[in-house]
C-alpha cells in the first residue's frame, strides 16, 4: 500500500531501505550498551550482540512473509522486536543502577528506559492482534499449495511491480498502524537515532 504510485514506492525498494535502516538502528543501540558497559560485564556484551542478531532474523521473517505471502511470519518478526527492546530495556536498567560515570551516555540509557516502558505494553497488544489475525486468515492455506520457489518468484514480481494506492486509515493498520508509522518513521525514531549519533560522535 502506498500514497503515490511510482517506481520508488515499490514494496521491494521501500522494504530494502527499511531493512538497512532497522539493522543500523539496533546496531547503534547495541553500541550504546557496549560503550556504557564500563565494568566489562560479559553478559551485557553478549546481549547487545544478540539484539543485532535478532534484528537480522526478524528481517528474514518479514522478507519471507512478503515474498511467500505467509503473513503469519509477521508475528515472529514482531516477537523478535519484543525480545530486542526487552533486552535493551533490561540492560539499560542494569547499567543505570550500577554505573555512575556515564555522563552524556546516561541520557541515552534513560531514553532506552522511557521507550521500553511505552513500547513493550503497546507491543504486547500488537502481538495479540497479529496472532488473532493469523488465526482468522487460516495461515494462508491457498498460498501454501504453491511450490516454494514459485512463491518466491511470484512474490518478488509482486513486490517490484504491484502498488495499491490507499489513503484510508483501515488499510494502513487503523489506529495502531497510524501510531506506529507516525512515531516510528516520522518523529521519534529519526530524532532518537540522530541524538545517538551526535552523542557517540563526541567520543
């Protein structure tokens, strides 16, 4: 679904851009945790890298969902994001309680906590909605009958060429979808990523 029917609006190109931006975003969060881990606690470094690994796995789920129309995989993608931010929040709590000399990076940890407090309850509701939708759609039984390589070929062609222009809120996910797009892409996340980059560049 797009606002404008153009080549740049293809699912393939927009999802490709999102893939790189989301991996970079989580990598930045993991860097903040590692740099803040001044006492070199082993499990903290492991957890930060697991966040990066998980965002890559989540991208695999979403690409497979797009190319094969197995939309139940979106649930597992979002479950991965739940793990990422639960880990990020837990690590930030630990660092805030145990490290006293973080200076500007302490603000980044507080932002991690504020985001986690707002995001994790919202994500729980979102996961419940995705699960219910998966059950209603009966796991796309018709798509499952098509051989997997043919499904990938059809899905790639669809991602490159098919664009459904929609302006109604229901098509964009209703209130949850609109909140997600506004906060995630247009306001909160770009500002947060920029601030992380500014703080890290001062080192």
